[in-house]
C-alpha cells in the first residue's frame, strides 16, 4: 500500500470493435474497424480514470484484454501515481521487454491514471501539465484513396478548416503514386499542406527512386517510406530523396525516439501516445524532440494527444484520426481545422449504450 496519495482500488477492462466512418486502407493492408480495449480504473476516494488502447487488428484484442486484466489486478492497492507505476512496470517487465502488447497496456494505465489525477482536481490533463487547453492545429488523415473519387469528402475536409491533408500511397507503382498526388494537389490547391504516408512499404533504394519523382508536388512530409526500424534507411531517404521525412508512430517508449534522433532518421517526430508510454512517456520523448529541434506531431488517439500536444514545446500538427468518437458521449469537434483538449482529465466519457452495442 502506498502512503503517498491515492491508490488504485479497482480496474475494469472491456473490448469493443468500433466501426469506422472511412475504412482505413494502407499500402500494407486494410484496417476496417477500430478494435479498442477500454480501461477504467477507480482510485481511492472514488475518483475514476479512463483511457483506451488501439490494437490495430481484431486478432490482438483478446490477448490485450487479458493482459490488461492481469496487470490491472496486480496494481490494485498500489499508488495511483503514473510515474511510479511506469517505473514499477519497467522493472516488472524488464526481462520480457515492453514492446508490443505489454507496452500498450502500460501506456493505457498511464493515461487512465493521468485522467484520474485531472478529474481529482477538476482540471484537464493539459492544465495539470502546466499548459493551456487551447486549440491545436490538426490535419485530416485519409487512407489510400483515389482523390478524384473522394473529391466531395476532401472538399468537406477543407470546409471544416483543415489546412493539411494526408493520404496513404504506395499500394501500386510509382506512376500510381504520382497520379494520386497530382490529383490531390489539383483538388486542394497550392496553399494546403499535403502529406503522404507509405506505411513502411518500400526499401530505401525504391523510396529514393520514387520520391525523386514526387519532388515537384511540394509535399509537407513523406511518412515512413521504409520499415520503421530501418533508421539508416530513413536517414538515407532524407539525404538522397530531397523530401522531408516524417517517422515516429512506431517508436516504442522514449528510448526509440532517442535512437531515431541519434541516427538522423527524421525531419520531424510523430509520437503515438500508446507506443511512446502514455502521457508520461510522451513528455520525455517531447523533451528529446525539443532538444533536437524536431517538430512533434501526434498519431491517432486524438483525445489524449490533444493534451500531450498542448504541453509539447515543438508542437506541430495533430493527426485527426478519430478512432473512438462513436463510443464517446462528447467526441472532440473540429473547429476551423483545430481540436481543443477537453477536461476534466482527458475529457472522455464512454457512451455506455454505444459501448454495449460494439462490445466484442
Ligand atoms: Mg502513418
């Protein structure tokens, strides 16, 4: 039992499969739904804390749920302080390692505990971190699309005030890449930032060859052109292709961020609040990015990311990719191309009817 502040009194985990408004097609496969594990902790004093983690594939939903339940039972009676839990988890899983499902569960608890800390004092997590809960610029995130066929949807994005549009490419040959980028640029015009995401589908020589032919389209960034762990490959693309490289959504914990910075792998940093170690891990990675002068963007998890971005010195763009909106009572709204962190805590309240409807 902790003698310092609140403790964890109960943990509940549930699995849901949330439908997507737009099925997410990538160069390496389709993500038709958003499989989520919802985590609810109750701390002494009756303060709740909630968060969700995203398993990418439904195949990982059950094992992730089981892991969260098992680890959750272990932290009952322990301090509800996120940094202490992170330290203890690091020791608990030192020999197994924390990449993968374990790391996802750890981050889920971290976010849920930060949420509880905010709720306990009636403040948003952004404010708790000493930041302001103010609007943050977002870009709209599309999968693999034919921009001409999706023109109406793209125009809706512009009407919502988005000043950046990202789409995924790389499912076909370089001619298809060029065709898609040319079509998107023609629709959005010269003043909107255009980003493309290869989802790790190329090797470095192929990426350099393709990107040399995309130089004229004023791309804001090219995301994960090669495998995420191929840091040398990312660095080579940066040096040879003449485009700005974005990577980071696949970094596990701040240590991966440090390794990528040391390798010169990216012009930016894209943090995934789940893989980077929750709000606590994010803050440490954001400090590394600041020290390396890397602008930081977020990956999915719009609710928690909005708070983390508010506290990020080199905040760049929030990715607008709403995985949990259909199960929230008050999904985050896009206002003039921005989203604003809401509170108290992380500002998420489950719509229990929707949770029941999408229960896995
Ligand atoms: Mg990506």
